[in-house]
């Protein structure tokens, strides 16, 4: 992609929503950058069948912000469940309202589009959710069914793997 000239590119979501962005925004996604770089005669519209309009809109919002302000690297593992203390104010305000289900949808879309910084941000959100509450509360929060019987769980409590 030519770094000096910004070319408008249309991104079409799985549900037919079209978003116009510049090629500098697109270059922040390894997946989209590779498509553009390998198809110079592309008609400047890319259909992304794996990402719906709601998630594509959020991804574009994130990319537009971070085109100017590069995201800071997040500590791994997270030092605490308090995201506000480790994220920039913008990233915190962006990710905090997402439910667990919305976060999972967004991380899947960001992963598909190879946007590592957004994957890290959403991963941090999900990890912070897992840091609070008991195992039963976490299972309920994430809709995870226990795959062990009550007897097996009691045995594991009595003889934990260290």
C-alpha cells in the first residue's frame, strides 16, 4: 500500500453493511492488508463474510482511534481484575460496556481479521471477568457447564494437583 496516498476502501460485512475506510486503517489488520497487497486490481470493496456489521463497526472505531494513538502493550498476566488501572482511558471506555457474549463475538472477529492489539484488549476484558468470583460464579457468567460429577469435584478438592 502506498503510504503517501490514502485510498478509500469499502468493507462489507456479512449482513451487507458497508463501511468506507482509508487504506491506512485497513493496514492495521494483517488479514485485510494482505488482501489489498496481493490484489492491486481489487475494486476497492472487500466482503468479510465472517464479521457482522455490529462488530465491524466497533472494529473500525477501534482502528480509527489507534491509527493515531498506538495502543499500549498490556501486561501478561494481568496484575488484577481492575482494567481501569492498566488500560488507557479510551480503551477502558471502549471495552468496558461489552457483555461477555459481545466480547466473545468481538474477539472472534478481531482474531479473524488479525488485529492483535484488539485481541489482546478483549482478552484482558475476558480475563478480568474470570478473576472475580468463585468457580461456580465464573461458570454461570460464561455459560460453562461443569463436566465433572459432584463426586469428582469433591475428590479434586480433597486431592488437588499441585
